[in-house]
């Protein structure tokens, strides 16, 4: 690890100011950034910790929308969203292990946009909004490919809003080593239609499987998608799974999520 | 009723108190005043010509004491190989140089090019980034068969090819084997890969070199399973330090699985640099470095043929194996695919004709060496897989075909040069079938089917050669070391004992089990016996711990030394009781004369030995301390039968192990709880190999599975609750304890059971799948189902 400065502001304004400095980078729970720095693959000059900003923490639900502060840990979401949005809370409860869940934050996860992370599927599947210090970004516009988002340099996720569906479920098929999603599918049944978001599988990162969404919107049952398939050509391939295998799993996991969502 | 002390008691492990409360003293816990830190600059290409290593900028970086390169080691010896193999033509193997720091070429990702020693670790690492490397990348030698083709790029330019040796075992068997296969009723052939594994002990390697100028003595603190072996290899072959000026200390060792047997370049470097710089030099491996520098395991590609008669009796076995050596020959690398593998190809069966051919190949990968089981898992896996395939092809029950071919009379001389002293393979088979509830399978399969899951079961037996090894025999086979073990038993004046042994624990529980043996022999409390190990300065020359040898060989040395102690103590007791020594009996810590009321306590005899006021000084030296070296007459042959039941998810290919039964014959058992723990650990490791673990390189020689993000270690929820039994006991006939060794059995016996079970599940559900290469990841199983 290279030397760096650590600042721990208590307000969003102070954090944004600190982030305007040279080579400054926000630090959430550090579950990706710190190991990367230990390997000397990242060398930020200043880390701006979000964990001291009270306004960026917490979970609240009203009017069919769940709002989660950007510095809220997965463990907190798992507990505090359990009654208002059980599908999302269950997803958060199964990210990594207890150590990861007690440090990793939703803002950190969404800003990093790891192609095998769970939260991108949760947000894209739910539909909602990423709230930053300067604007609001629709979930459908936020994810822009592997490790790429609509965030600008120095922009900080202060909160995330999820549209709470009538029913939802997330099915993660774990990569055997990392236990990230080899394929993860978040299915959300809203009053105006079904959303299906897939993580772990595509070379383009998280995506909506629109064909399945249409089929499920008219018939919310596993049978509705049994004849559908995802094109393997855009899927990732590695030692843990071929593109064909991942494409197959998208269908299987979607069916299981629909069944579990009821 | 189970015993509560001594041999056969499940005495709780005394060392666990410190391990579990953070009080263990591992090598990295040692910090010497004034120590410097080394960071190794390692190759990031698999194969390359070193044109220049520019160190001037690094040398002037803050805190840097010195930057070493391969040039600094030109007058220094290379890392030696401990076993010379003779090939089919009678020629010695090709043996390349292995410099401490790379000279001329780099040969695998991770090969050390330069070493920066600085006041802090961060300074060393910062400075290493200032080294200017000029390396011309060369084509990487990755595929073993391609490596042996004419015109293939060579890993070592001064060798004639990438072939280390082409070994035939036993060459004289070859013609009869070929003939038996040609004329057989049925021949089953199987091609398979025994994949490359990374040992991954919990504690990464550490080395600290220290030099005392006042006495011209060097000390190496290191994470080693065998400090005396390191002292011998490093002192005699690398650095030229006589053993009386070199001390090697391995304190608590946090797992090894074989990977800490070997002498590594970093050990030699730290010892060398400490003397050059006149300050202690410390290296602590990162986990990333461990992946690319700890010797890897397995990596065999094998074709096996099994010939049978019409009744399913085995007629002949012929194998051809390509064994990956990696870029250099690690300490025992050459013996693993040969004498630790070929000698076990008979398995538990009386096959009359066996021929094993092994081609050992250099490649641009991390060196490969012994890993839990070392050669024996490779033998067991191919044999038990091909038997399973043969049974299926011939329509014979998998239990029946094994029973039909079991060796049942002992001693049994195999066609591959070893003699099994004892065993009862039907007994362990019966026990395995019982504890696995073999007959209840159909009902469980029906339950699985209701959940949409495919249940399958796999069975296999295994045998291993442990208690390594008779020195004269292994000497004839090319070993450059003896494989005896030693013990000094020192009785103190107040009756307590200190046992100094060349065996060394890296988690096995020696500090508990060894005292059980000695306490039983004397009839005293186990707490009166202390085990000292891991330091060449205070233990007799010994060969360390691997090959499930510590109790069978090291324990035997302790028994011999304790027998000498008892014999002398009886003479002292006889003097005190004014009786003849041959009339003295020792029981429960009391010496007595049969038929009289005379007795004297153990403690009084010990005191008399050191305070010899009333003592036969004219006949007997004072003191009570004895040493024994024990060289085994034969290997020991633990054996058993394992049964695995799996559920396969047909939608995803995911395998879940539902039940696993292991019935082992370890001979006599000193501590059943420790034995059970060893089996559990071995099973987890074998299941890890079968389902999860796999070291992967790409074609350019980059290590793809270089971290736990891609190298899948077994976790608690990957393994079932095991049914383990070791009540079938045929004691070893040639060591004093009748013990055989239990450390590797689980890892040897379990992979074929798992693969047999998965293939069975697929076959029962109409999939014509005869083999899947490990690890049986969901992706591979799904591909096999849909292939």
C-alpha cells in the first residue's frame, strides 16, 4: 500500500470539498478499495471516508419507496429493510460474509459497479434513483458497463431510492471461489409490470432481461420463461463458467426467483 | 469403556490452548532487534531472457541497505533436488540449476529476479518499483505433451529437452503387461487429469536470517516441517555453511500439507543476506506470493488401461503419465510421480501384471512437489476410477468387482516392488457399507428425486505407503537422504521427561499424542512428559514430518529411547531394592520385585540417577538420558474403503455431498480424537480437490487462479457431516507400536469416491457420462450432462 491521507468529514458538504482535491477518492466500507490498494493497484492521494456522515446513514420507507443512505452497510439494510422490502433485505443479507456486510456500504457497491455484485441487480431490478450530492440519476441510466457508472469525478452517492414492488426475489448462483454472483437475478413484480435484472453474467455488466420481463408481466410464473433463452454471445466466460453456462443459468435463476417471489 | 489416559485415550490437545488463545509463537511472531526486511521483485512473465536488471535508482532509495540480483549468487550453490531418478535407459534424470535469484532467464511467474533489503518492508517494496527490468519475453512452455515435441521452446537451454526423465516401473514387467492386455477378455481405458493444486496452509511462509559475528554462526527461523533437512540442504548444497555453524529453528508451524517440506530460495537468501549485511533479514510471504512460490501439488495427465478376464478378475494394468515438474526441481519433486506413485498402482488388488510409465516434464510454471498424499492420491484416483468404469462396462457391481480382486493373504508382494505386511480390505469394506447405510440408498434417491435432484453414490478403496521410509531401500531408489527418525528422552532429577525429537508438528498434535505413548510405557501422568521439536540446536538429527511418518517412525524412535531409559532405570531400582535387574517390574510408575513387598517409585529412581549417593557407580553411569534412531524395516500400509453420496442439481450441475463414510485401518490408534480430526481434514482436502480446487494458468503462463477470488478452497458448508470409523485394526507388523499413520488417508481416498458418485448420479439419470475431470465445478458437470 502506498501512503495516503485519510479524511473523515461529518457532512456531505465537507466530503464533496475534500473530494475536489487531487487524487481524492471516496471510501465507503473499503471492501474492494482497500484490498486493491494493498496490492498497489490503486494509489489515491486522499481517501474521503463516508462513514462519519450521519445524514448518509439509515433506512426509511414511505410512499412505496425505500430510501437507503449511501453510507449504510449491507448488514443494516438486511435488518432495517426486512419488513418494508424483504426481497432487497434478503439480498443484502447474503452479500459476502458477516465481516463484509458489517463494513461494506450500498454507496460503495453501486459506485464500484462490480459486474458480479448483488446491489446493481437489486437496484436495476427494483427501479429507482441514485441520489448524489449534485443530482438524481434514474437507475436505468446509472449503470454503464463493467465498473462504469454515470457518476462524475468527485460525485458522491448520498442515498439510493428503491421502488418497492409487490413481490420480489433475488437468486444468486455463487461463483465457487469468490462467492460473488456467477449469475444473480433480481425479479421484481410491480403493479405496472415485472422487472428482471441480471448480474454476474454479461460482458456489459448488469442488464435487464426485457424478453423475460414482457413474458412475466403477462404471466408471473416460471412457465412463462421456460421457452426463453439468453444469447450466450454476450456472456462472460472464465474458469468458473462458459458463456453458454451463464446464459443457461440466467434462465434457471430467473425461474427460481419467480417461483420464490410467488 | 474408553481409556482416559495413555495409548488409546482421546486426550485433548494440549497445544490447542495456545493456538486457540492467540498465544502460539509462529515464525512471523519472531522479531529480532535491528532486523531489516526483504522484498523480492518477481517475474511477471512466465518465460523471459534477462537482458539487464538496473538497480542503481533502487539502491539509493530511502532506507535501502542493499539490492541483490542473480549476480550476487554466482558463486553460491543452487537449490538442490533430494532425489535422483534413473530413467528407462539407466541414465540419470536431467537436473537443471536452480539459482537463489534468477540468472539469465526467468522461468515462471513469481521467479525472484532481485531482492531489496531495507529498514522497513514498505521501503523495500517502494524501492523494488525503481528497479529497471529489461526482459525479452519468450514463448511459455505450458502444455506437457507439446513441451516434448521436437523444436519446442526449452525451459532450460542447457538441457537437451524439457524431459526430466522417462521412467518405467518395472521395466522388466513391460512385456508381460503388454501381452496380458493384448490377450485380455476386456480392456477398460480411461484418460484423466489429476489437476494442479495450491497447498494453501493458513500460515504463509516466513524466513528470518540472523548472523552472530561473535561466533560466526548463522540462524534461520523458518516455517518448516523439517528443520534438520533444511539445515543439511542449505548448509551443504547452497551456502557452504557447516552444520555446526548453522541453526535452523521452526517454531509453531501453521499447516504445511507438504509445501513446507522443501528448501526454498527465500530461506537461503535471508541466511545469506544476514551474513553479508550483518543484520537480521526477514521475509514474510504475502498470500499472493504464496500462490506463485509455494510448491504446487499433483498436475498429472494419465492414460490408464485395466485388463480383465470374463469374470472381472484384474489381469493387468498399464499406465502412461505426464507429470509436471514446473520450472525447477523442488526438493522431493522427482520422487512423487515415481516411487510414491508407481509403487501404489496395485492398490488393494492382486493384479498380477503392472507397468507404470511416467514422463516428467519441465514447464514455465511454479515447481510441483509433494502435497498431502503425494503420488498416492494420483495412483488411487486413476485406479479407482478405471475400476469403476470397468465395472459399469462389464455389468458387475462396484462392490463385488473390488471384493473379487482384493488381496486377502499377507504378506503380499506386489508386482510394483512393495510388500504389504498386513491388512483386511473386506473388513473395512464391510464397515464402510455399514456406516454409509449402503442398503438405504434407494429410499434416499427417491427422496432426492422428489426434490428434483439426482442422487448418486461412489465407492472406492485405497492403500497408501506411509511411515516413510526404510533408508537402504530409498537409497537404492535414488533418495539422497536417509529417512529414519530420532528421539532423545531426557529424564529430569524430579521425574519429569523432556523428549527431543526430529519429528515436527505443523498441526498434528505431537505434543499431546507422543506423551500418551511414553506415559503409558512408564505408567506416569502424561503431563510429566514435554515434547521439544523444531530447533536443530536442541534436538537430534531427524528428518521431520510428512508422509504420515511421525508416529510410525518418530514414535518408534521414542519407544526405543524410552525402552533404554526403562532398562537403565530398572538397574538403578534393582540396586536400591538390592535385587537382580531381571526381577524388577515397572508398573504404574512403581518398580517392584515380584513376590515381595519391595518397591521403589519412578521419581526415587530418577532422583538417584542424578544424586548418585546410593548408586552402582562402578557399573552404571549417573544420569538418565537416552537417544535412539529408528530406521523402519518397511513402509506401513494404511488402507480403507470410502463411500460418498451426492445430490446433483440437473438444472445447474451443482453437486452437494450429502453423506460421506470413511472406514480406515490405521493399525493401532494412540489418540482416536486426533485421528478422527486428521481424517476430517484429509476428507475436506480431498473433497476440495474433487469439487472445488484447481490451479489454472493461461497459455502465456499467467496464473489465473492467483487468489481466493478464483482459487476455490473448501469451506464448512461445502462438506457434509462425516461418518468416520477406524475400528478395523490390523496392527503394523514391523514397528513397536503397530501403528500405520493417518495424516494423508482422507485426501487420498476421497476424490475417487466423489467423482464415482457424480458419474453414478448422471448414469442413473440416463446421461452417458463416463468421466469428468476435477474439479467437478457446476459448470463442468453441467457441460458433461449436456455434452
